[in-house]
C-alpha cells in the first residue's frame, strides 16, 4: 500500500495544477506561447542572449518563423521548433507576441 502513495499524490498534484489552468488553456494562443517563454521570456521579453520577440510586428515574427521552418533562415533550435507548428499556429503566435509590450 505504501508504494501507491506517491502515485496518488502525483495524481492530486497534477489534478490541482490542471484545475488552475482552464482559463489559460482555453486561450489557445496563450497556451502555444507558453512553450516559447522558456527561452524568449515571459511575454517574449528575453532576460538573456536569446532575442526578444515580444512587441515585434506580427509580420516580422511570422516571416521569421516561416523562414526557420523552411530552413531558408539558419537557426540553432528554431527550425526544429517551428516545424512543430502549423501555419495557423504561427499566425496565432505572431499575433500574440506582437501584442506584448
Ligand atoms: C529552446 C529555446 C527556444 C524556444 C523554446 C523558442 N525559441 Fe525562438 N529562438 C531561440 C533562439 C536561440 C533563436 C535565435 C535563432 C536560432 O539560433 O535558432 C530564436 C529566434 C526566434 C525568432 C527570431 C527573432 C529575431 O531576432 O529575428 C523568433 C520570431 C522566435 N524565435 C520565435 C519563437 C516562438 C514563437 C517560439 C514558441 C513557439 C519560440 N521562438 C521558442 C530559442 C528558442
């Protein structure tokens, strides 16, 4: 029985953290943008050497992502990342980050 406790505890933790997410998770652009925040910072404001993307024009962000995806713009990580997003996702991400201040 003791062996089951950690699993049960994890289920509670996961359940609780998901419970706090609904508003954000329903906001698809926000949910997509969360995966960019790890490198580009909250709201696309990078704290380090990775470029800041928040507040750039949607056109510029979109063109960069498409160029990364197709490989016409060289990148270290962005090609692999961009490949995971559809054109609609890219539009949503570009719109989202262009509105960050
Ligand atoms: C693993 C870290 C990482 C993640 C996650 C990440 N990026 Fe990037 N991003 C980079 C790096 C590093 C660059 C510089 C180009 C390169 O080397 O890939 C970059 C460049 C960019 C650029 C071009 C910026 C410029 O100066 O022109 C855009 C736009 C961009 N990323 C958007 C995004 C979006 C949108 C997401 C989320 C879907 C994202 N990135 C997720 C690391 C990351």
